[in-house]
């Protein structure tokens, strides 16, 4: 995401000062990761379920900084490694469940079954997408392919939630179903990619 050198310098200039301060204060990257996840869950359950979408987006943008801070803190403190990756991925699954589950709840309670069904479908395909990658790595393969990974899914959803907060109709239903379809495509891409790596080894 930050392949551009200029963008990387801007990123470091914004993120590193607060990251260095937190490290100096003795705050661990794990604490930031967990705090961000708890914050995302709380905002989802209190704002998304009740249709306060503009407030939810504002708070999520602030909470989203934890995703940038924890990795930078781990690098600065020399504590980056498999454990941090595992914790971050696990917390992401919890946050995604709260976000899409809350949108499904809002859709169901407001009689918008297109939103409810699409959010559930998007949640399932998103979780399977991540699971496919984890299982591929567990059997010695790679699955770093796909048209829609977590960042793309959340950006699209965030834009749709923002527009819905401003009263634009149908955009949220369209977004969750697009995310669901992109998730299915990504799952198929990963299955095919991993099959190409593993199947030749299994043949006599």
C-alpha cells in the first residue's frame, strides 16, 4: 500500500512520533492492537446497529490508527514477529465480525433484508478469504492473491456507510453485495493458486 517513497515518508512522519511516544511510555504494541479491536466492537454495537453512521465513520477513522500504530511500535521496539502477526490477524477477524454483524442487525431491524443478507454474505466470504490464506500457509503454500483483501473490503464499506449517513439510498445494500461477490471471486482465486502449488507435489 505504501510502495511510493513519498507516501512512505509522509506515513512515517505522521505515525512515528506518536508511536515513539507510546513506546517511551511503556505501552506495548499488543495493548494498542487489543484496544483498537475493542474500540471497533464498541462503536459497531453502539453506532452501526442504531444507524448513527456518520458518528461511526468518524470514530472508526480514529480507531483505525491503531492498525498503523501497533506495527510501527513493534518495529521501533524490536518486538515485531509471528506473535504480533497472529494477534493482529485474530483481532481483525473479531472486528470484522462486529462491523458486518452490526450492519446486518441494522438492516434486519429496519426491514432492509438486502442489507442484512448482503452483510452476512460479505462477512462469511471475508472470513473464508482469511481462513484460506491461513490454511494455505499451514500446509506450506502461499495465498497472497485476490481481487479483494481486507483493506479493500473495509474501504468500500466505509464509503457506503458514509454515503448512507448522508441519506444516499441503496448504496449500502449495493456495497455489501459487491463485497460478497468480490469475496467469492477472491476465494476461488486463492483455491486455484494454492492448487497450482500443491497438486503437482501430491501426484505420483
